[in-house]
């Protein structure tokens, strides 16, 4: 049995593999923007080269124009001891001929003050030229750094835009059960919050991370190119830096995972208790819930403190290693200047390169956190892409013409390992029938409606529309002919006319009004502040339940639905609105098959067929009078409801 330490290492390896797989999937999006990617890399490459070149430029200026030494150089031999040789002042380390003459009689020349000024003035032109070149290099550095940041961010925004669009498109096509198993908030978080985390990776990390890596490699190469001996002293601390980074990565990842887990627990607890706040209040559970929340919050606090310890140790450790490296460099560098194996310019360049080497390491903790957030979010996003698409049928038949329905030995369970909700359901509904489905709560009524719409795939049996198997249809076309009016009608933010025509501007206002009049919704809509142009909140929060249902009926008529299904639509509305809905249904009954899941049995008397569902089976069917005469399940339900 492996030790706990080995188990943790295995976990780290699994996370590395997960991150690699996530990056591979992310790369599929990145590579679609080859031109932007190439421009990002080119500008990054030149920006890194210029940044690395700047200390070398300054080193060149120091050695050639600031710390220059002059000496007198003889150009010819003298024939006698009394004769002064001709010569000129030159740089100590440039073209020094120093022709040896009779050494004992060689006269030491002192530099005249005016001659020194002349020599310095002679180099002003060279210094000016050098300064102009240095300025051009700086400006080009600004240009390439801007380009690198711009193209990296542009690449990121395009990738995020594609991922967000693809994710939304994917979500609209997944199986219906996906939405019953995943809360709306969770899905919204993936599309908005997690894509934002991924966006920060491109803007905050990727745009600088690759350049930082190039700088780190470039610094090591350049210092060894400049002075091998001084480089060997400088890199003494580098292995310690690498070891510190390795352990920081391990400990920070563990701390990060603990924090993320605790945040998830706190969020779940909050969401649950906000939703159930009324129950908490009614049963005086505030104190207990407060203690439970504080318990979870304390664990999150401790996880944050542990993560803070990692940061608190790492940053000072990097500072210490930086100053230690600088101290070693200055100690041996100053000796090098005295002994002649290094110049002042070289020493300056080395101090600059050491600073450049450590600069990205100081911010690596923050960047690593952003990167972990981004990869965790990307993993969740791509996990969402794994949700199966809905099967939309063979598409052999497109249009529903009559509105006939037949269930033949239909079996269904929401999960394969659970008890079946429907167990061999059989019934048939003719075109323009008005059918009510009744039964106890949990008997399978709503499930039957969902199967009619193709929201779930049946386990056994067959469902027919106009004598054609359900999955021989193109389900998207079939659903256009089936309108479901639930108890809680969903309306989108916008005005009423757009909600009726579902934002299809090809449908005229006259057509909308005609459909509304047919279901007695027109007069109610006209009484609203701005009539059909009245703005409503999401889910139709400014309208009553009955008003929303009339709008849904108007929508069904407008789109020429052959089958209208009311899922307990009249269960929670006033009698006056219910009467309007019944009149609307009477008006369209000649051309439409109407199916109602009835909560109040008083509303089913007008139906020419009633299906009685009991424990996943249709146990009775017939008219109200026929079922009452049978004195079976329907009779008991009716008697129980009216006795109560």
C-alpha cells in the first residue's frame, strides 16, 4: 500500500496530465488563428531580443565612451637619444603600437589639459551617434512590446469568443436531462465566469509568460557569452532558485486545491440556504444555520491562511536569493575589474541581467495562481463540451399534419438503475381530440408529456405521430407543431409582441394581434401600459400567471401548432382567467389536438377522453361519465377531491 506522500505525488501527476490534455484542447482553438499567433511570436521574439540587448548597449557605452584611458603611442623609432619620437594619443586598448625604443632614455609624456579637452571633444560625435542608436533601439522595443501585448490579447479574445459561442451553441443542443441534473447557476458560471478566468490567462499570463521564459534563457546565454568566469560566480544560486520554484509549485497547487474545494462548499451551502431561506425562518433554524456556515467559512479561512503561508515564504525567499546573487556578483566582479578580467561595463551588464532574471520570478506566484484558475476553468468548460447532444431523429418526415398520437408499450426510467416511471403505457389520441390526463402526484403524467416532445429517449416501445414513429421525424420540425403551456410560463426579457412571435420579425404585428384575439388575450394585452410594446421582466415577472398563459396560447396559435399540451396550466390561476382559457381552447378545438394534465378534476368534464395514470400505467380511459360509471381509480380520485 503506498504511503500518503506517494498518493499525493500520484495526484500531482494526474493533475499534470489533466493540464496537458486541457492545453491540447485549447490549442485546437489557438491554431485556427495562425497569422495572429505568428505575429504574436514574432513581436515577442524581437521584444525579448531588444530587452536583452539594452544592458549590452549600455555596457558598450561605458567601456568605450566613459571609462576610456589614453596613452601616448610612438609611431616611429628615434635614431638618437636626444631626438623625441613622433606619436599621438590613442585609447589604452585600441591600436596601441608602442614601438619600443631605447627604453632607458624614453621620456614619459604628460598630457596637456587642452589636449585632453580636444580628445574628449573629438568623441562627442561618436557618443551622439551611439545615443541616437540607443534611442532608436528603445523606441523599437516599445513598438515590439506593444505588438506582443496587443497580438497576445487579440489572440486570447478571439479564442474566448469562439469558446463562448461554441459552448452556448453546444448547450442549446444537449439532452434535456442535462438541464435537470445541472443547476442554471452552474451552467451560467461555466459560460461567463470560467471563460473570463481563461481570458485572464491570455491577458495576464500568456502575454508575458512566454517572453519571461525567453528572457530567462537569453540571460543565461548572454552572460556566458560576455564573461565565462564571472558567469560561473553568478549562477551559483540558480540551482537553489530552481529547487525553490519546484517546491513552490507543489505546495501552492495543494493549497490552491484546498481553497477551491472550500470555496465550492461555501458557495453550495449559500445557494442551498438562500433558496430555502423561508423554511429556515419558519422553523427558527437561523442560529443552527449560522453555526454551520461559520464552520464552513472557518475551514475556508484556514485554507486561505495556508495558501498565504506559501506566498509569504516564497516571495522573501526570492528576494533573498536575488540580493545574494547580486552580492556574489559585486564581490567577484569588483575583483575582476581590479585584476583585468572584467570591465565596469561588463559588471553593469551582469547586474542588469541578474535583475532581468529575477524580475519574472517575483511575480510568478500571482501568475501561477491565475494560470491554475484558468486551467481549472478550461477543464470545466471542456467537461461541459462532453455532454451528449440530443438525438434529433432520422428526419425522414418533416411535418406533422393531423395531430394523432399513439403510445405503444412505452417503458421509461430517468436513470437506468432506477425503477421505471412508465411501465408499458398504451393509448391513442385522434386528431382534434380533447384529452385530459389525470392521476396522483408521481404517477407519470408529466413524464408522458416530455416523451411526446422527444425531450427524453424511451427505453422500450414506440411513440407514433400520425402513424409515423417519433424518431422518423425531424424533431426540430415536429416540435414546431407541438406547443406546451406549463403552469409557470417562461417569457423572455423584452416586449410582449416579441415574446408572442419569439423575436421573429418576419411575423407582422397584424398576425400577432389576430392570434391574440383568437385566444381572448388581445383585450388583456391592450390594457397594459404600452399594449403589445409593454416591456416585461425575465420570466414575465410583471404579468400574472393567467396573463402569461394566454400569451403562451397566442404563441401556439400564431405558430399553427397541431397539438397543444397544457401541463396543469390552470392549477394556480383565478376562475375568471381560467374561464377565458377554456373559451380559447373551445375556439381552437376544431383544428387542434388538445391535451391537458389536470389538477382540478372539475376542468376535465369537457374532454371527450380522459386517461387515468396510476403507478406508471394507463389503467383507465374514457369520458367523465364512463369513468364515473366504472367506479374505478378515476371515481375514487374524483370522490376524494370533491369530498375534501
